[in-house]
């Protein structure tokens, strides 16, 4: 009689466990997350404008604020003046060579005249040689002066180009004083306020794209044969009315290494100690939130 009662009790316990397993009705569970990006300041200075609020949706490329860049603008103006001063020192080659060229014209006329006189027997060969030597000397002087002026002009132009490079660097710095949102998403946390001091690397806000959520769910080793990357699955969440909302999701990642079951996670086989993490991409209509619990049905 006692053995019969024990057997009946065991059968009842197994039946209750089976019912609970059946009522569970899901293959894996986990919580929703998303890729969060912390946007930090790229320049030092006072926040003159910072027009965002938590929960605000931002598009990529949206200008949301400015950091005081007065000193950088002054540096740029100073560089522009330095370049102007450098280039103003470039020699006016044509004017400086003009005097020698005029002398060369006169010396050439004198040489031609002496050549004609020598042919007529009126002037000596020495006079012609002296006139020719003067022409050659003036030609050499003009070439030397032109070379020197070209070297000076090239050097000053190169100095101006160096200033141009410094100005381009300043322009790149100035772009960093404009706070531009780099990714589309929703502002999760705001870390700074207008008129506070910003520093390079100091976080300003955290943003995430909530249009698609990631459900990090955990499966046991014997469930790995049921799933694969790209597989469509059913994801369900509590609808707040005692029922479930169901959404289609896609498995995008399966960990190749096992880990101990997180304390906050239940698995289909609750006795399992080692589980494998998976990521399931789920479109978000606005009702899915970070940290919300979700369940997965593979078939």
C-alpha cells in the first residue's frame, strides 16, 4: 500500500513538472539590448550650445551644439596675417632685372657699333673685345640675379605653403568645435549641460539605434542542433494584460563557447549549468525597451 502511494506521488510530481514544462512554451529566454555609443567632446572649451534631451531622436549629421572656439579663430587670423606678411616679401623680379636689361641693350648697341668700326678700320680689336666682354658680363649678371630672385620667391612661397598647412590644421580643429551627431538613434543619457566646460574625451551623451533591438538569449548544448545563423524565430514579450506579444526575429550570432548560466536567465532545461549565448535581431515598433525580458520559440 505504501509503495503504491509513493508511486502515485512520483507520477503526480512528474505530471506537474511536465505541465510546467508545457506551460513554459518557449525554447530560450533573455533580455533585450542594443549597441550604445558614447559621444565624447573632441575639443576643449565652454559649451556655448548643447541642444539635446534624453529620449530625443537624432539623425546622423545633425549639428547639436558648439564649443567656444574664439582662441582658435584668433590663431587662424594670426596665421593668415603671417602668410600675408611672408608673401609681401617676394621680390618683383621684372622690376629688379629691368635696369640690367636696359644696360644690356645699350651694351649690345655699343658692341655692334664697335664691330662695324673695326670692319671699317676705324676702331681697334681691343675696343670690340671690351664691348663684347661688357655684354657677356651683363648677361651673366642678369642670369645670376634672376636665379637669386627665383630662389627667394620659391623660399617665401614655400613658407606661405607651410602656413597654409597650419591653417588647414586649424580648420580641422575648428570642425571639432562643432558637435555633430555621428549616428542615427535615440539619446539615452545626457552627461553635460550648456555653459559647462568640455574636455577632449569627456562624454557628452549616449545614443543608441532603437529601431532594431537585440535579444541576447541562452540555449543549452542539446539545442544547438535546432538553430543556425539567419534562422527566423518567434520572439514574445509580456503585453501587460496577462498575454504575449509575438514578433519575428532573426538569429544573427551564436557563441562558439559555452558559459555558466546567468543568474537572471531561465533555460528550457533549468538543470543546465553551461549554456551558449545567441543574439536575435528583432524589429522594434517602440514597445521593446533595453533590459526587457523576452522569450524565443525556435519553431
